C-alpha cells in the first residue's frame, strides 16, 4: 500500500462534557479525572481492554494499547515507530507477505470507503486466528490516523477463539469440547497451524496451550511421515474429499509415541474455506490388544498347521504301507475273487487319500498359506488326460465329449498341478452325478492380450442338476445340497470350494448355470496364464545347463512300461540306500524296489545310521531315499550332514508330510527331489528313471563354465520365459498326475 502524505497537526479539540455514563465507566476503570478537564485520551487508549494499534497516515505504528502489548508479548519499543508491514511479517505464522496483505488490503479498502473494514483472518505468533477491524479517522478530507482493533485472544478459550470469529459455537458445546479429556480436539488454520487446544489435547500430547498454538500440526508426526509429506497430503485430501481419516503413530511432547486415530474435517463459512477441525483418539491399548490377538491367532494357526502336518504324517504313513502293499499284491498272480478284493482295498484307499488331500488343501486355502507356482502348463494335454482317466469310471449309458478349440496355446506359464486339480474336481463332479446322457468338456481362449491368455473351460452334464435353492451355496465349504442320512452321493463338500479358491488364485473365476438344453448343470471356470514367447529358446538353454551341472531333463512322453523296461536294464548295476524307520514301510519299499529289478539295496533305520553309511561309501550309492520323520536324527539333519561332507549323491525325500513348504524345506536341506507318501508305483518309476537314467552321474567332475559363457546364456533368454531348468513334467509334483506328462 503506498504511503500517504503526512498531515499537519491539528489544534486540540475542546473536551466534551462528561455524562453520568462517562463517570460510571471512569469509575469502573479506576480512573479519577477532574470533572472540569475530562479524561486523558492517551490514557484511555492505553488502558483499553481491546488490543489496539494506532497508525499514522503512512502506516507507521504510533501507539499500542497495553492489551495489545500483553497479548502479543512485546514491549512498546518493539513496535512503536515501526512500519506496520515489516512488523506484521515478523509476527505472523507463517511469516511472509501473503497474510500481511489481508491487513493492508483491509486498510486500503477502509481508507477508500472512509468506513470501517474487517480483514480476513490471520494467525499471529501468540494468538489464535484473528481479524483486524480497521477504523480510518479523517478530519474533513485529511486522513489523520488509522486504528486497528484485533479480534482474537492468544490465551484462554473464548467463543471467538476459533478459526474465525464468524464460526462461533454454542457456549454449552464450547464448554463440552474444552472439557473433553478422552479426545484431542483442536482447530487448524488454512495452512495447518494450530489455532485452538482443548484439555484432551493437552493430556494426550503433553503440550500446554501456550507452547503449541501457532505451531504446525506436523510436529506430531514422525520423521518418515514428514519426509513423505504425509501431513500436507492429508490436508490436500481433506480439501478434495471433505474429510480424511488415518491411523498411525503420533508423537507426544516428550518423544513417546502412541497409536492414533485421526479425523481431519475441512471447515467452510459462506462457501469459503476457513480452516480444519482435527479430532485425535489414543488407540494404543486397542492396537496392543489387536497385536495380542494377531499373535494368538498366528500361534493357533501354527499349532493347527503343526497338527495337520502331524495328522498328515500319521495317516499317510500307514496308508503308504496299505496302498503300496495292495499294489504289490495286484502285481502277483491272483484268482478273480482275490483280485476283486485287492482292487476294492486299493480303490477305497485312494478315496480316503483324496478326502485327506481335500481337507489339507482346504486348510491351506483357509489359512492363506496356499501359493501358486510357476511352471509350464500344457492345457490340452492336462484336459485330455483328466478326461481319459474319468472316462474309464463312467457308466455305459453316459457319453463323453471333448472339444478343444483350435486357438488354445500348446504351452503356457502357470501352475499345472492346480489347473489339473480344478479340471479334475469339476469333471469328477459331473461324472459322479450323471447316470445317463452326456458329459461335454469344452476349452477355449476367452481373452488374450500381449502377455497372457485367459482360458475358459466349461463342463456340461445331463445329471441330476442343482435345485434353485441350493445354487447360492454351491461354492461354500462343506456344503452339500443333499445332506440327509439317505443321500446317494458321498463326499466332503469341499471340491467346488477348493476349485473356486484355486481359480481365483490363478486370476480367474468359477460359476454355475443350469444346462439350457435339458436337465443337468454347466460348471465353468477361467484361469489366466502367461504367454511363453520362445519355446525353442527354453529347450536349448535347458539342455545347455543340463550339460553343465547334470540337472536331469524331463523324460519324453513315453509309455510307463517302456520307462520301466529301461530302468530294469540299469537296476542291477545301481546301489540304493533306503532310509526308513517304519518296519512296514521298509518291507513295502524293499518289495517295490526289488520288483523293479534293484538288488543292491542298503537299509538304514535313522538319519545317523544313514550318514555313517554314506560317509563309509562316499561314491558307493547311486541314489538315497530319505524319510523325514525318524528317531535319533531326522532326514533334514541327515541330508545337511551328508552335504557338509561334500558328497553329492542324489537324495530324494520320502515323507508323509504334505503341507505347504515341506517340499521347499527338503530342498533347503540339500535334498534333490521329493516323493510324497503314499508312494505311487508309476511315480516311483519315473523318479528313479529321472535320477538313474536322465541325470548325469554325480561322480563325474563338474566342468567350470567361463563367466562369459554363462553371461551369454543369461542374455539369450527372454526374461518373460520361465526358467528352463524347471521340470515341466507335471507328474513330478503328485502321484495322482501320471497321465499329464509334458515335454517341450
């Protein structure tokens, strides 16, 4: 604002006659004026209860009331004689020209209009947000003085002690807010500087009113939040959305922290943003309670997982003996009645094994410990394999149809085991509930983008159908639409629930609709797979690395009889160490191995004995089958000790543990492969062939590959293509998947 020219001093004006009201007011102010002379106007100005500033026409401060000096915590020497603008710039929060203009603009308007004007709110260093009431004093056409009356108090809470005087609240509500001790409730100006402070804020945060008013609210945040500009982000979101709520650590005056729930609300008056309201609650105890609950939950989940692992082991161990013995029995000469009885035992055991697998899968899915692996998936091979396996169980009155779209990719990247599990569950369901008519399986590409395929598989049947009332709960765990004691179809009610969870983990969905053609059902699911852009490159790299470190390649698709014949040719010259503590399992495994032609088999009953045998024959064994749960020393420690000696004999874990992480844990301890119990004969044959025929002999020295060669190998592989050393034989992950052998 341009400075106005100084005006000459005016002659003293005659004092007005005192009225009775004047005398009463003088008495209240404890001022005794002679009746004839009237009050001293300078003394009246100085003693005014209002914070007042007197300015010259050039906006130089000429006088300040005692109330102003007290509220602003300065002396008369620190303001009288100074220009208003630089004085205000040093006493505003934040300091600078922006807020000072609110005052100078109001002064300009008041002088131009020759009337009082009130400025926009500003925040001073020691006061809450306040307005300046500007009163220009003229003598005719000449401006002789400017009076500034400040509305706002730095200490104590009054009705006007809020972001703006125009936002006054009911006195009862004001008292309530001030007295609340469980909530920190205070106001911020438009820039985030603290304007008010209640008792709850003082108790929670440890700051007195005079210590905190005028400071930025970011003082309550940690350095990480400040570095991330979280306080300003919260204000920005609040302005955009009207409010913002957050939970996180906040800090007290003494440096201690508490878990806070914070709600910030934007405050408007007449459509103009005037500040923010902030409410903070201390939720430290709730946070601690939640942490204790989470810890207890995690502990219970661990106990449940340990229990399931133990139950899996305890159930699978005798089942291994039973099913393997049945398999051996079926390989012997039997009459028709004996063979029927053996088949019944074997089939019943397989059903029981499937129930156990379903319960374990559901437990893993429910606890969130289930993960999807990345491998090569042959969609057509897996679907056709499942259809072939189910087709042999159908009644003669049921016709099977398989339709594979021409646009289905030959191989994609995903989880072959879980994809097969979904297909198997849904087709098995159709076969179980269909006694006549047809079952139709259709697979096609539903969607495709640059990096992925979404494959749709539909299974249509003419079975008993689904009642409309039961359709909503089809994918709910343990739900069966016929739960009566007279139900014809048995099961756990987990198959569809597991399929739904697996499909979602694979980026797809699962659903049901009635068969539109006739009585029956249509179950469908989608799964998303990544594209493999260069199969030849994967195969070449896989062979190169196999030549380097002896990693066995997947066996080509071959009849299992041929694989067994090839294995029989080398069996007599191979020596195997079987480490197993269970006597029944010892007998069963010895019988299975000897039936395959192996004669040189050593037996150890615990891990320590196995370590001593291997150390005694460092290059004497071609393969070690290692049980995990054994007395004295378990399979994990035994494998680790064997590896510590530098012996690289292939070790295949053979265990009844079947939960997530068991396979990975075995590999971490130095084992090379994993065979779950009960051991399937075909699976055992392929595992033996993998390590005794395909793999390089571990006794041969490893040729060091120059760094330049390995670098070129790594550069030649598309990063989107799965690792070529991954075994693409999906049967290597489950004894149930012997038909889905893939080869690039």
